[in-house]
């Protein structure tokens, strides 16, 4: 899909991967809709991106997701692609992880993307096609102590994406799952559950340095153009 003149929703667009993606897509000529639950952040970002349309939305709330789609359609009359980027990390051993916090993490990392997909699929089908890019995690490619809760939700998103790709292929709706590696963002500022210690896998000897968010944004752009099924940024060791 060529992104020029296309309407693309980027969730979690106020910082990190989402912000880098929104900037790149706008530079390539897309009409970008950026979302965040942080009103001040998203409004500031929208002023810095030419033509960006900001919508405050908590991606765990079905009413906010429906409102996001409604506002986008009212403004542009179409939705050509979505980037399901909004998410939160979670750190803690499975044995002691609070189950209520687990539910909150799943609601954002799995149910949020699913709900947005459910809202836009009928629109894309009516338009004759579209593209869905879901942001997974490199942790799903490894068995890392302390991130089981987070990686389990992202693993479910991976499987959901693979099945959706098959189901939606007849409607010319492409679905891609991307697994970023460790990325240099403020992703952990709203981490679910307290951090247990500083000996995380990211800081262990021999772990390659974090990728800049612009690298992931470039991969997302590639996925929109080429319709890749799955892309992993995890270094081959």
C-alpha cells in the first residue's frame, strides 16, 4: 500500500515508536491520526506534525475506541490503515504477579488492538481493502524470566494477527505483526506491577544496544508498503 494520501491511525502516538511512526508517515504524505490517553502530550505532538489529527483515547476503553473511529471517519471519511502500537510493559515473576494487574495489561496489549480491529474491518471491507499493523514484542521469541505476563499478551496478539491475516485476505485487508527488539523509549513509565530489581535482561552483559524508535518506524513503513506477514527485529545470535 502506498501511504501517500492515505488515512492512518497510530495509537500510542505521543512518544516512542508511535511518535516516530507518525512523523515518518506524515512526511511520506499520509493523513495521520494520533492517539494517546495523555491530552497535553498528544495535543503538543499534533502541533509538531503537519496535518496530524489528535484524538485523546484510552485504548482499554471500548467507548474511547469507538469514538476514535467515529472522529476519524467524520474528519476524513475513510480509514486506510491502523498501527496498533499503544501498549505497556509488565515486569515480575509469574508466581507473585497480581492477577488484577495481569488483566489490566492484557486489556491494553491484546483487547485494545482487537477492539480497534473490530471497529475498522467493516470500514476497510466497504472501501475495498486496508492494512493493519500490530506491534508485538521480541520477548515472544525468547523465554525471559520476569516478563512472562507481558510476553504472554503479545504472544496472543501474534496468533490473533496470523489468523486475522488469513480471514481478511479475501477482503484485501492485510495484517502484519512486528516484533520490536529493545527500543530506546519511555515505554516503561507506566509499567504494570512494581519492578522487582534492576537485573533485567536489557541490562545483562552481551545484550545488544537498544534500537532507536526511528528504526522501528521504518520497518512499519516497510510493512505498509510490502504487506509483510511478520517482521522481527530481534538480533540473530
